[in-house]
C-alpha cells in the first residue's frame, strides 16, 4: 500500500520493509523454517470447544435484539427464511468441511483459496475477511460500553471496550485452549437464553395461557394475515436480515490447525448445524410469534424481553442485557481469534509480512494477535471522542463482504472437486455439484437484492469498490515485485 518500501534481496525475492500487507514471495517451507523456530499452531481445541465455537458463530446479537424489526418487516414468513438460509449455510459448511478434511495439515480455508484460486484471491479473500471481523468487533466493543451503561450510567463509554479488549487479549495470549473455554461459556449463556425462550413459548402456546391480553397459541402464526402478511416483498426483505444473522458461521474453518482431532471434531460440529438452526432460530421465532401475534411484537425492545416480561419474570430487561453483553464479548473474542489466524495464514501464504508467522511458545500467533488488538484500540479512541455517533455506523458493508467470502469458498470447493473427483469419502458434499451451484446462485441473488434495495445499495457499492481496491492493491504490489 501507500508508503510501503521494498528492497531487492535476491532474484525473484522481494522483502517488505514497512508493510503488514505483503511479504517475501518465497516457498512456504522457507517461511516456516525462518520464522517459526520449528513451532506450529497449538492443537488444543477439544470437541466441546469446536461444537460451541460453531454454535457461537451461528448465534449473534441480531437474534436477541434485531429479530423484532425482522418480524415486523416480514411477519411469520421469516420462519421460512431462516429455514431456507439455514439449509444453504449448512451446504456452505459441508463444502468447507470437505475442503478441510481433504488435507488436515492445512491451517485454514485460506490455504485452500491459495491452492485452487491462487495468490491473488487468497490476498483479497484473506484481507477482506480480516476487515469483516475487525469492523464487526468494533461495533460489538462499542455495544459493550452501551450495555454496561444499563447498570452503570455514569461510566464513560470508552472504558468498558478498553477493559474487555485487554482482558480478551490477555486470555488469547495464554493459549488457544483458553480461547476455546471462554467461547464455550459465552456460547452456553446464549444457548441457555434461547432454550428458555423456546420452552416458555411452546409451553404457553400448548396450554393457551393468556399473556399481555393475548392468548398464546400456535394459531397466532397464521391467524393475523396468514404466513405471508407482508407479501412476496416482505418475504424477500427478510432474507437480507436472516443472512446477516448467520455471519461468522464459517469461523469453524479457521480452527482446523488448532483442533486436536479435526477428522472427528469438524464433522460433528458441522453436522449438528441443522439442529442448532432448528432450535435456535426457527424454534425461537415460532415461540415468540405464538405468544404474541407478529403485528403486536415491539420493535423498540427485544422480543425476548417482551415474552419474559409478559410471563412475569422480574428483571427480564436486565437478564437480556447480560445475555447480549456476553454475545458482544463473544463476538470480540471470536474476532481476536479469527483475525490473528487469518493474518497468520496470509503470512504463511506469502500475502502478508513474514514476521506475522512468528508463534509464541504456546503455539499462538502472538504478533498477528498484537496487530489485530492494536488496530481495535481505534474504537476505544473513537468512543472517547465521539461516543454518540460510533454505534450508528452501518455494519452492512462488513456483512456483505462475509457473503462474498462465502461465495469464494463455494467456488474453491468446486475447483477442488474438479481436481479430486472422488472427494473425501467420509464427508462428501451432499448433492455435489448441483448443491454448490444452487448455493452460489442463492448467495449471488442475495447480493443482487442488496444492490437494488435502497437501504443497502450504498453499502453494496462500497463493498464492490473495496474488493476492486484489493485486486488493484495486489496488482500494484506484484508490479513492484517484478520491477
């Protein structure tokens, strides 16, 4: 990028002396030998960790806070949207899973992008993915300051993000096992909240209990305008919100290099995805709209609070605030893990500075972790100077870029199967190649819809431009290398 200095070291070898974005274009084995001191990523993530990381990736704050607006936009048809998007996300994860299990020596899905699409797309995909997580973590860190104010209104908004970021950084520096343990507990809190909602909601509907002047019943799903009260347009609008809810689900694809038994743990985590989708998303939506008709669900507070308050649970708002606080911390924790491993993979592939491959004695890519954490300190500064405007920044750009990464991974899987038609016998992509093409068409349709939708058109254009800038940056760097 601008200001990057390069020095010629040997024929065909270029060394970056001032940029984190590029490094020597030499054989990966040379990078490993010169920068890692024979260390490798620690394989400390157990089956339980992988399962809960997958769950955490599938559950965001959008389900707890944003589902009210989503229901208001589309009505009960959002249940079908979650089912459809969930199926395609499951197929995406099966494609990623087959890639990872085809060569467990690789560290992440970025290694496969490099192998089947080349350096250019590893560079674009990796840095796009890094930016996606960084921007989401900035929003979630800002949210932690807002959530803490619920209990301590006098505390400056910049203090909670700083304390939480430094605490998570310290935990991630210890070893990957501690990251897995933290993420397991964060995910468990979210899971418990959703299970309670489903149990309470279904119980109220089964026994036709009166809640807030309404009689809870499964009939509420269709007795107020039918399943599609907002028509086809409302149904289509729901897809963009539902896709946003699944952002981060692919993070399991970054754990391959740190899983103690990837051949068993990864398939378990991926295959349990339909159950999670059914329980967490579809189950919670059915529960909420059975207790309250969709047109009586508030958009100013979480439907979770509305249901729990309606049955007389004292402090429902405070309980949910704790849940979304842990969800925001979980997202930041996931960011520190995913961005540091993404930078490590980029560096191993020759698309980031060589020093980012250095590992600590505990097998953690400390330099990459330091860089991502330092970058996130920007949000602490922003919360200090402009606390009122930070959280209002549109995160649609980040989410759109996540979908772009998903599309790239599906293309990589198609390339892999063309080279290896037999695939991975124990974990083949179901319905290949039709499932791949249909999934690609679906995610491309989502991007097209975001482009024509007035609320997301600007974000979509920004995302297109950002990918173009990445491609141009790679081209410029390569020209400097050859000059």
